[in-house]
C-alpha cells in the first residue's frame, strides 16, 4: 500500500521536526536515512538531521545553505487565492497487517529488513523513471534529464494508535538538478499517477524477500496486496 501527500515550504520547520523527532523518539524507532543520487551529490549521507531536512524542505542546500533555484515562497494571486510553495512529497509505504503483527510477535528484525529492501526498490524505480522536470523551449515542452532525487526514509513500526504497523515515510524533495546544473521543480505527475504501480512493486518485492528468506506463503492477492 502507498499513500502520497504533499509537503509545503511554509511549514518546513514543523514538518522536519515531525519526521526527525516525533517519528523517531519512540523506543525502538531508528533515525531517518538519506537516499538517492541527488542526496549523494549534496553530500547527504547516513542519518537525517532536523536541520538538514528543514533546509531541504525550505528549498536550500542543507550543507551550504544556498538557495536551490527559485526560492520556495507562497504566491497570492490577484483574486486573493494563495498558491502554496511545494517543498516535497511523502510517499508512505505500508506492509500488510499480518507482517506487522508477525514482526511484533517474533521481534525478528529480518522481517523489517524485507520491508526495507522493498522500500529501496520503490525508491530506485521512482528515481529511474520519475526524477523528471518540465521546461519550455521554443514553444515546446521538454523533459530534461536530472541527477536523480533527494530522499529521506523514515521507517516506523507502530500506528498512531500504537498498534503494530510497519511502514516507511519516503520524503522526496521537490527540487531536482538538471544536467546543466539548473535547479528546477520536480514533475510529480509520475509519482501521483503511478501509485498503483509503485505500491504493486513494493508488495511484489516484499513477498519475494519473505518467501526467499522465510518460506512464507501468502493468501491470494487482492488489490495488489496479499496477507
């Protein structure tokens, strides 16, 4: 299962604190980890800090503080409508409930590792096919190549009701850099239009990992997911 939500620059500080503090302070939860080719190019490796994530969601380089392309600021139209500056997206990937319960009962971190493998597969697929932007050249819409995505993965093991729920928040920056070093906005249409494909990829890789490692058998697949 995958759910995609939009993150806004105006609330970058609150959002960064939510991911790096609220989600990771509970016992047994791990710090977020940087993913993506563009994260590597920015010098972002290992644990995600509040300051770095806040800078990224504010449209700035987390290392140098430089603004990445056009500033992320809200705009007010002549009719009074406010256009909120998009900072990124949260693609949340959730394991089947039966796996979450099995992991909670056994305490076997191998089950969580299978989930992590599936999440990384989705991140890689999204970076390969969805790290695009849009520009106009001579009246034509172009989709130039980029260096990839800047992502932060936050794995969580419980729901807000404190029930077992193995899931990962994949926070994706809305800034991408083209081959000619321009920072532009991520074209998020691939992410939004292909949620079923991304969710199916997550589920299929997860089932393959569980079957390979543990010999787990599944019930028939319903809507892309099997318990």
